[in-house]
C-alpha cells in the first residue's frame, strides 16, 4: 500500500504518484453525473456506469495515502 510505503520511506514519490492518479481520474473519468467506466482505452470512450469496487477500493486507498492518521492508530496498538 502506497500510504505505508510513504510513511516507511518518507519519500514523496508515492504522494506525487497519488496526485497524478487523482488528476488523471478527474480528467478522464469524471462526467456531470459522477464517475464513468472506460469502455476502450484506445478511444477513451466512457460507459454510463462505474463499478462499486472503484469507490470501495481505488478511492479508499487514495484517501488513505493522503490521510495517514490510520497509521498512528496502528502504531499505538504495538
């Protein structure tokens, strides 16, 4: 997980990668009604839906990358 790597290495490379991912998602997948799936990476044609795992997984880990408060909770447990 990029959040753990950022914390362990103190390297901002992972934060920079997260910013690039978020910018690409907004540029390529955001539509008036929310997020859209990519039907074809060659034509960048979008579909009229977004699978729930996009929010459940991708967005969650991007959030955790920039909000590392969960790491403090883990450190307090040990």
